[in-house]
């Protein structure tokens, strides 16, 4: 009997895990202007739609000014969405940023888990 219960617990824990993702997760960008732009694709693996926000941070995860379009969006089940992120160099030749896709919990639901997936990008300003 103990063996059957143990097998049942092991089988229950062996389900397929899914996780939000984003592509690309890293990249190098060269730009001739004062800003650089990255296109990312947040992905929703769940069987229901979710609301996601895309935000930009510096290399130490401090929020930075960036133009994100769209900043928030609904992502359908098992689909991805194109998002453009433009960041200024602020008189630097090199800028390291992290671009993160964050799920926004729906109000009134039982769980309020906020997932975050981040990619690392380095941009070079070409004079």
C-alpha cells in the first residue's frame, strides 16, 4: 500500500512544466543615432490569455527611461507578441540594458503570481 501511495505522489509531480519566455534573450546592437531599438517577442505558453508588460532596466535592474510599444498587451494562448523597445545612449558609447516581460495578474483571481523573464542587451553607438 505504501508503495502505491509513493508511486501516486511521484506520478502527480511529473507533469509537464510550462513557463513564459521571451526571444531573443540576449543581443548586440549597433546604432548610428542617439537611440537604439530592440524587438522582443514575449510568449504565453498557457491555455488562457495573459496580460504582459515590457519594461527596460539598466544592467543592475534599476528602471530606465525607454519607449516601449506596446508597453502592456494581452498575449493569447500559446502565442507571442512583437514589442519594440527604444532606449537612449545618454552620451555614452556603450549601453547595457535588460528588457523584461512581466505578467500582470488579473484582479479577482485566486493567485497573484507575477512572472518576469529578462534578456540582456548591449548597444554600441557608432560615430
